[in-house]
């Protein structure tokens, strides 16, 4: 029969540690997706810079996954979402510098979340090992 301390530890595991891990995993995924978007943007900008086209045609999502054809005549500047839906026009070189800085910041923040996740997983493992030892000790005591 589990004792009160074991029940409290199980509640701690389910209500705190596992929820914290879900939260951290969700934000790590979000950061990774944002980093990948910036890397894709960087690759696109480098291609534009290296090939210097006079313009290009593309398809643009106008909402609800409806696309329309668009023609871009000026490829010397680009609007970049710097966060919170705020777009700033950059030259291609400025955009590349911004992307490098932004990906470094996002990577550093994501690394901190990963470290926190590792700590939480360790806490979870130690707590589960403690519960197993307590149950083993309780069984030996009852025999």
C-alpha cells in the first residue's frame, strides 16, 4: 500500500514535472521551427543575391491556404518579420546580418530550454527511482 509521501511524489511527477516537460518541449519545438524558417529565408536571400534576377514570379498565400500568383520586380530589398508581426524593409545584406544575429539569439534561448528540459528529466528519473526504492523497501518490510 503506497504511503502518503509516495502519493505526494506521484502527484509531483504528474502535476509538475510532466507538465513542465510538455511546456518545455512545446517551446523547444517552436524555437526550432522559427530557426528553420530563418535558415530557409537566408538560403533564399543568398540565392537572390548570387543570381541577381530582374524579378521573379511566386505564389503568395492570401489566407486560408488560397494562393495567388505574384510578380516581384525589385529584389534589392526584402521585408523581414522581426517579431510580433512587425516587418522591416532590409537590403539583402542587412537581412542576412539580421538573420545571423536572430538565429544565434534563438539558438541560445533554445539551448537554455534544452538544459532546463534535461534537468527536469533528471528530476523525474530520480523521483521515479526513489519511488521504486520505497516500494521495494515497503514490500520487504511487509514480508
